[in-house]
């Protein structure tokens, strides 16, 4: 066997090896693509569940406002309108930001980087907002309930006494602590697992 024949055998072997490496690389990309699409699909499903739950809560609040004995105040209409609009815009922009890029093999890394970056921003923003909003809403919601109760009885006495305010504040603080930890757990349960899966797919893709 001469040198030229050896070169041809080596060239053929190298070509087969390169082709196998390419096929393995392509198969891994397709696997990561499917995993990423599955994780994003579950995130979108959970967004829809939250939107439906928020809509049902909103319908319940509207029904309660219009069926109670007291007249609906203008500030109540404005407050609930702002809450509904803010909630709707939050979920709309969240969905748009997460689905702006298509998860396909030709731009999978770029899309995953964009999605994980946006998802991380929304998760941090949501948790920070909860830390601020839950105590605020707990206090204002509790006070609002006491205010409505006083209106329904027609009483002109103070809403609470000094001791009553202390117990009310302590109760709202305790509620806020449990609500913050509960919301944190719920949000990580709802989105955190799928967010971590997207990050893992991105890390594995970078190693290829």
C-alpha cells in the first residue's frame, strides 16, 4: 500500500468522523430546542392560569361593588380600574417579552439569552413588588374593610380605638409576613423551575 492510498483512507475516515460529530451536535441542539420549547410552553400556560384567576377575582370584586348596599364611590372606581389595567398590562408585556424570539436551532442561543434575561428581570421585579405591595395592600385592604363596615352600620364612632389599632397593625403585619413568604414560594413553584430549566439549556448549549 503506497502513501497516496493511506492518505485516501485517512481522508475518508476523517470525513466520516466529522460527519458523525456534526450529527451528534445537531441532535443535541434539537434536544435542547425541544426542552426549551417545553419549558417556555409551561411558563406560557402558567401565565394564562394567572390571567384567568385574576380575571375571576376582578369579576368577583365588580360584582361585590355593585351588589352591596352602599353607593360605589368615585375613588373606588378609579382605584379598581387602575388595579385591573395595571394587572392586564403586566401580563401582556410579560407574555410579549418572553415570546418575542422563536426557539429554533438557527438562533437558539440568542433566543434563550433574551428569554432568560427577560424572565429573570420579571421574577426579580415581581418579588420586589410583592415585598412592597403586600404589606401596603394588607393595611389598606383591612382599613377599607373596616371603613365599609362602619358605613354599613351608620356609626360615627372612630373606626378603631388605640388598642384596636395596635391589634389591627399586628395582625396585618403577621399576615404580610406569611403572604410574602407564601407568594415567594408560589411564584418560584409556578415559574422558577421552568426558568432554571431554560438557564440549564442555555448553559449546555454554550458548552457545545
